[in-house]
């Protein structure tokens, strides 16, 4: 199997554009690794590239779920690995594009999926409602500090899942998480830019989404029914609150911008901890050529560790 080229990094850095350019240059096809782009109808708020802007490049794992369904990493892995097998059989290079860290890892790395217990999960979710997610996060921190460090106290869904796995397996949740070892041969290219630039990009993206009709998109989705996962997506949750009369339009836009910035920090933290990612400046005018050089060296077996890259990435805090 040819090396999978994975374009990763925080939102609003231009991953989709680079992925399409690489697919065109490499005779490849794009494999989506963004959890929210799996959903049909969630287009504007997820910055899904419209079909007429994909430059003829075939995209996979977009629009495969109804918004009423809950996406799971296990289901994604099964679909994504089957897609890689198909691409390899046809001689097409897989270019994975997206910022959902767990989905990237599920595609590329060994990853266990412990079972579930609906009754146990329901009890834990009821406790979240009664006690708040911070209380359960503190419980997780006592049982598995490593997992708690990687899961924010506001992320109730993942806190519940971690406690569920601990109860079912008797092992730390972190023991089931993937290690930084490829099961699928790959080269990861990360896009980064300094904080002021990224903040400006995020603000511009939110403005464009509003102008493109995000409010109408969410209104239509709510009429069809949004599941728990989709309803919590950045932009969709804030617009839903606007439509319920809980926020003014100005407040919803500001909350969407702030939420997107928080998401970018979280993504940078996730990918920044992976020592295999080779970082490039998202603003580099020679970005595509530099990315293709990384791929060529990886294919030839001459690409050194990412830690040896001559131009280390800038932190989002700079």
C-alpha cells in the first residue's frame, strides 16, 4: 500500500485546499477525517468544500450519516479502512484531510474499541445532568490522570465514555488509546500559523458562514432532527440557541467565533503532541511544493523524524 498522505492541524489553516492540490499532483483521492463532515446537510458550518470547488478530485466519507445519527470512531475506522483498501486496489493515492484527531488516529494507528453498556452509560449521563461534567471529570482524574489530562472537563461525552470503559474493563481508559505507531503506513503534514493570523482566519470564516446561510442551514437541520453529536458541533449549537431565542444574533456569532478558536487550540494540542507530524507554515507561498517534497522523501525512505525538521512549527500562543 502506498503511504497515506494525511493533512492535519487546526481548523481554518487551509487543509482542504492543500489536500485537493496534493491529490491532483499525486493521482490521489481525498479521504475525510473530519467527524462533522460525515453528516449530510452539515455543509456551511463544517466548511465542507462544495462539489464544484473540488477540482474534479473524488472525496470519500462525506455525507455518509444522517444528522440524527451519532458518529462513532469504531464505525468510522471500518468505513475508512475499507476505503483505503479500495483506493489501493485502484492504484489511487489516499490523501486524508481533516482535523478530528481521534479519527485520524483511527485511520492510521492501532486503536482498540472496548464495548459499551447502555445502562451504565445512561447512569453516568444522568450524573452529568445532576452533578455537572466537572464532578465526573474529577472522578476520572483520580482513576486515570493520563486520560483526564487529555479530556477537557467540559467534554461530558468523552468523560462519560472514559468512565464507562474503566468500569467495563477494569483498566485505565488511556490504555485503550492509540500509541504513536502507524498500523497504516503514512506521512502526516501539519499546517500551522501564528495565533493572530489564525484568529483572523477564524473570524473571516465565521463571517463567510453567516453570509452563506448558516442560520437557514441549521433551521432546516433542526426540522429534520439533530442527534446529540451533530447538535453539539461548533456553530450549530450556537445557532440553535439563537433560534430558540436564548442568544441574539450578535451573541451567537461571537460565541461561534470563540468556540472555533477554542477548537483550534484543542486541535493544535492534539496534533502537537504527535511527534510524527511534519509541520509547514500555512502561509508559505510554496506550501504545495514543500508538502510534495515531504511526500517524495517519505516515499523514498529518506524523510527523517519530524523532530529533525529544520523549521520547527510556531506555537499558537506566539
